[in-house]
C-alpha cells in the first residue's frame, strides 16, 4: 500500500491500492467483490482511508464512483472504460476541496480480438428513419447506464443470467459486413430462444423497452452506479420501477435488434462504463466428461 498524499496535505489520509485478483480485499467477504483487472474494460479496487459513516464522494472522469465500507476504510470500485488509454489514470476524492484530491493508478494494455459478423445491410448502413430512431434512443440508454442511486449493492458478484456457453467477445472489435464498428461492450451467452433470463442480483428495473440495435432490453439498477443490461429478448417480463430479487425471471432469450441468432447480450456497468462481465461472474461450469 503506497500513500499518495501525506496526512499533512490531506486530513483523511487517503491511500491507494491496486488489487489485481479475486480475493485481494482485506476484511469483507471477498465473494462479494468482483475480480480486479487494471486494463481497459476492467475494474480497479482502490482503498481509501476515511472516517466511517458517510461514504466519501469519489469520481472518475467526472462520474460518481461506487464506494463501499470496509472494516477500517472505504473501497472505491472503479469501472475502467474500454476507451481508456493504457498508462496513468486517476480518481478524485472530494472532501476539503471541491476539485478533489487526485489519486493515480496505472492501466495496463490489453489486446482484444477482432470479430467479423454478417448481418442484414439495414443494421449497418442505416436508413434516415432508422438513424433518427437510433439517435433518439441513445440519450435514453446513456441515462439508464449513468443511473446512480444512493443505496449500496448487497453484492458485486452476480448470478449467471442464463445457462449457456459464454463467449469471450467482450472488448472485441466488431466488423459488420466488412465495416468496422465500436468494440463489443458485453458478454454474449449462447441460449435457445425462449430460455428464461434471471436477474443477476437484487435490483430495481430502471427501464424496459425495444431498441433498434439492442432489441428488447431490460436495465437493472443494483445501487451506486452498478447496472446490468439484458438485450435481444423475445419477451420482457418486468416493468420500469419494479423491484426484483436475484434469480427472478425478467424475460426470455430472443433475437431482437441487431443479432445473428438467438442469444443473450449481458452488460455490466460501473460509473457509466461497460466493463467485462466475466469479472463479476463465477467461473463457467466445466463441460461434462465422457465416460
């Protein structure tokens, strides 16, 4: 643990620790925390020494950050966006000064794969009508992902939303019909159409609707900027404002929106940035061995 600011310059004695593996946290049950990976699309777990009671206000790229209490300090759980350049990064802890004390950490490089996909031409080169719809939907989606509620999540470890083979497509550069598009910001889980989808943790339904690219989609707020997203559903089984428990059925797998076949696109966001869902899930089950 390396002090970045002395007690003379900062009365709360703010400290930083980059935790680089599951189970690296100190006192709380480590099963409640995601794995840390200091890369674009990863998660940083940063220790902040501050008085108990009200959590310190922490921001990253001017977005509020999830902060959790531990035995004798606070833990900032920072989502690192895919667009983050490798190298120095910083969070700010706001207390005495409104601009906050800057605390640096290092983001390592990570090379993601390239995926070549073929879809209907109208899902790549949008008509004027479809482009207008997409542009109208974007602020709504951005607002959903940027939701920051006061209550802390009960856990940052998630249930698999559906059984099935998880692709390693998070972060991959998508090439649709030979045209490069934005990196893939979620995990695709193979499942048959109609497979029930369960809430990955307790939460509140922020939004549920049908979007041009995402198809029928549900957004869940788990607290303090921790959001999960479920896309391409054939049916939505919940409504905005509804409280759901972990494991509750929220819809069914489908092939709505821009897809090549039925599957679930599962997204996880912290501080309005989609990060790698694999960091929050238990390891996939081992395939059965023939005997």
